[in-house]
C-alpha cells in the first residue's frame, strides 16, 4: 500500500485567505512547502480519502488521474473535507465524457451534504446521474471492496454530522486515519483491540497552543 499525504492543513489552509499573522505572511512569500493544502490522502492510485476544496490543486500538484480513481472514502461532511460541487463535472455529456463509475463511502450525512451542494447548482437529484455508487458505512462495520478493506469507527468531532475515522487495509497492511477527532470513545478503542496497524495518522490540530486538548480535536500531548 502506498500512501500519499495530499494535505495536512486545518480548515483554513496556510496561508489562510484573510489572515495577517506572520506565519501566513511568510508562507505567502516563501511558497513551496510552506503552502499547505487541506487534509486528504491518496491510497495507491485508485482511492482518495476526502475530497475537499483543494482537490484541483492536489490533482495537478501530485499528478493524480481521477479517471483511475475507483473509490472515495469520506471522514465527515465539513466543507474542508467534502466539496460536493466538484462532482457536478462528472455529468456526461454536458461537462465530461466518462463511463467509469466510482464508489463513495461515507455516513448518511455525507450523502445528504453532497446532494444538497449538487442540487443547489444543478438539476441533478441523484448521485447515479453522476455515475456515483454511494456505500453507507457505520461504526463497527467492516466493508470490503475487492482487495480494499475499510473498518469504520465513530470519531469525536462535529456532533450531529456522523464523523468517522477509518482503518484502511490492503495487501496485509493497515493505515489508521484519525484526523479531525478528539480522543476516541471507549467503544472505538474496543474495536481496535487486536488490530495490527502499520501506519497511524493522528489529529493534533491544537498543537502547542492547547497541548492537552482532547475533545473535538487534539493537542500535541493528547
């Protein structure tokens, strides 16, 4: 399994559009690695985790061919992780010419948010019109898609939006994606018992500013 981190920034990115702080000013001047995209991942060449407002930049920067993407896994419905508008361009033959269907894995809140964004800007009222097959995933559920395995757990984040974290498995390796969550609840830890993890990504949004923060997001000590 090859994992590419497409972005690790918080919701506003760096430099934040309206920010006047020294960090954002320096990033704007130095550019390069100091420009940070919103959080997303590429698994091998066929799976995306989250699909946010930087997806065009991420695809061009990392040479991602979206025609080779078979599935997109979502963590939650906040706008820095889900940009439903970009799915409109899958409409064929109006905007694109395509035959390749994709599967989208997420909570019911994901599909409600996608459709609300899409229908606001188009006459599309069902994801199948965009050759998208929705796959609902829930806490404690293991979902298989060929050689791709997904274990879904509840996250501690965004009450009411059904946030999730996932363990992605393929070819004997497992990657635990735990961005945008506070310290997991006991029921999630129980499901992780005995699961061998090869790579773990953990939220530390509050960093050193609030190092012991552990609800909704986490600090550096959590």
